[in-house]
């Protein structure tokens, strides 16, 4: 019994440390967690979790120091443990077992929440990247696509009326496909808002082809599991093996979806190489349009909670824009900021379309030097893209389909 009592504190502390490390490693290998760590409230939560997991190891070190001192005291190794040593040993064993149980419960609980399903997902006409988008013959080879972003189902600050109006205006237009560019939900780990989003797309859009992207809020604590179940059930149909980056042929254009969630941290080296080489291999005459959730250029503001600027993003610009510029990409479309904005930099046109119903961002405190036009803050709406042999025509429209701004991009390739 004495031998067990001597070994139990170390064993419990070691088990707790290993379980805690495994749980933290799992958290930070979930898509989007590295970016989430920037967010003040989540950074505090994650730091608290890591501190709790480290506590048994720290207490075990204190116990070992106390035991070492008692062995150096008169009586040596054969002396009975002192009061402090006994107390620290008992506390180490108890805390170690408690943290071990907590780490296991947290890991199992988070993984289970992100995999709960209350029934089969609603049926949607999901765009298959491998098959591409066939232009409507009535448009004579042109393709009409619509884009909006940041509906944020599952939070009271979103505007359900504006969200529904945008969807109805898309349904009335009947484009060849509709792309909601991320932040479908507020917190991706919970199934309910995902189901609400999918049901709304199914009921309002009917059989209209749709290809949702994943945003930073969608990714929160393993939200990718729900994203795939509702919007990308067969990742083999991406052509890349990933549901987060791939290309889609659409008549005179090829769309490239890239994985930019919070900032550039999700846009890794392999993905950059894929995008660069794929763009370079495009046949002449096919225009390239890149889609992502996070923007490169945008007017913006300082977030009150974090003190972070949400504006022209140096990291994304450094990672993405040189690839777009050297490959003569015509257009990059994104959300993330809740604005409707048209920008141009070094020959590439950028569009921000975060007007699908999420809480409006404030009037920008920073106007991007790349900005060409921006709708007033609080404007909900979408972007329509008509691609033809002559080039691209853009139309920003509000929630009711009223034209706000037009632009043309002549052939670049």
C-alpha cells in the first residue's frame, strides 16, 4: 500500500498531463482553432483549459521537491513522510485524477456535440465541383452566378428578415448557381443552426444549385463535421480530396474556392502551391474567379471586444494577392466583413459581399485605398456575376433586388 501511495501522485499527474496534451492537440488540429485563438473571449477560455491541464504537473513538481527535502532531513530515506509531503501527494493524486476525468469528458463531449445529428439533412441541389456548372442554354454560353455571405443562423443579432429577403431575391433571379461564402451559422459545433440553414436553402431556393463555403464561425470547435454532413457529404467529389478548397468549371470561367477562415493561417503552403499551379495551367480565354470567406482588401473598423482591426489584411494580402496578380486573376469574392464593397488593386478586382443577414458592421473607421465603391453600412444584399466570352459583368443588388452598382471586367486571359 505504501508503494502504491508513493507512485499514485506521479501516475495521476502523468496521466492527466498526457490526456490534457492530447485534448489540446485535438482542439488545435481542428480547422479554424488557431484563428479562433486570436479572439479574446476564446483565447481566455482556451488558456484556462490549458492551465487546468498543466496544474497536476506543477503540483507533482512541488510534491517531489517536498519529498526530496524530507529525504535530506535527519532520518533520511527511511523517515516517515512529513505533513507537507503527505498533503501535496494527496492533492496531486486527487487533482490528477480530476483533471484526467475532465480532459476525457471535454474531449468526448466536444467531439460528440460536433457529430450529433437529429435526422437526415434536407435535400439540396449541391454543386458538384467535379461535374461543374453547366450554363443555361438560354444565355447563349454565358453563366450567371450569385454570391452573398455571412447569414449567421443561430444568433439573435442577425436579421432573419434580411436573410430571407436575400434568398428570395436569388430565387427570383434563378442564376445558374448560388454561393453563400461562409459563416452560415454563429457557432459551428451545434447542429441546430446548421439544420435551420439547410432547411431555409432547400425551402426558399428549391432546386437551385448551391455551393456553400465554410467560414470562421462555421469552423468553431470542429464545426467542419457539421459543414460536411450538410453541405459536402462526399469530399471525394471535390477533386482535391478536401471539402475546403477545389475548383469548379462554369462555362467561360473557372471558380477556385480557397480556405481562408479567420486570416491566412488556414491557407497553408500546399494549398497555395495548388492554387498557383492550377491558375497557371488554365487554358487561354478561361477567366479565373477566386472565392473565399476571408477578404484580402476591405474597408473596416476596430472590433470593440478584441481591439483588432478588421480591414485590409496584411497576412492575407501577402499570401494570396501575389498569386492572383501573377496569374492575371480577374476577380476575388469574399465575405467576413459585413459590407458590400468593390475594390481594385494591381489589376485584380476584389468584391466583399457580407450582406446576407448577419449583424451589420459599423461605418468603417478605415477606408481602404483600394476601394472603388461601398454601400452604406447596414446594407444587405448580394453580388451577381455574368460571365461571357467578352468578360465579366458585376451587379451589386440590395436585399430586394434593387441595383446598387455595376462594373465590368474585360477579358484578362
